[in-house]
C-alpha cells in the first residue's frame, strides 16, 4: 500500500471512528429536545457536534487530495459535509440542533456504508 493510500485509509478509519462515537453518545436520542434535558446530554450533544467537525475536516482534506476517489461515490454530499464543518468551526453558536440530530439519525448510516466500501476498495 502506497503512502497516499495509507493516508487515505487513516482518514477513512478516523471518519468511521467518529461515526461510531457519535452513535454511542447519541444512543436513544431522537430529537434535539432530548439532548437538552440534562447537562450530561448537552455535553454528549457537544461531543457529537465536535465529531461531525472531525468528519468534515477529513472530508475537506480528501476533497483537496483525493477528489477522484470521492467522485466515485456521488450519493454522498461531500461538499455539504465540509460545509457543515465550516459552519461548526466558524458559527458554533448558530448551529441548528435539529439539523445536527437529522444528520445523526439519517445521514451517518449511508456515509458509514460508503466509507466501508471505500476502505474495502483500497485494500
């Protein structure tokens, strides 16, 4: 495996790890209201948001270094993922909790499937 493939693999594995952590921290939460019921749940929400930022950061680097690989998976909105990272980074106080919960409940599963496929393709 070339150095570029290893870096790609590391990024994809980090995205998968972030997805798994988000799922662990958000288990049983189906609405933004549920995240806001206690200080511990708010902390879990904030941790999930930070991991979404990590995912976006890795996607942004892949968009710059390996766009041809991402182009093979047009069903994933790669630029929107990076855009969410930018919003989290620069407008954290204006994050819409409902959008975050929607991403967690509806968007991470298809992303994980594609990341798993990508990992299989490079091995």
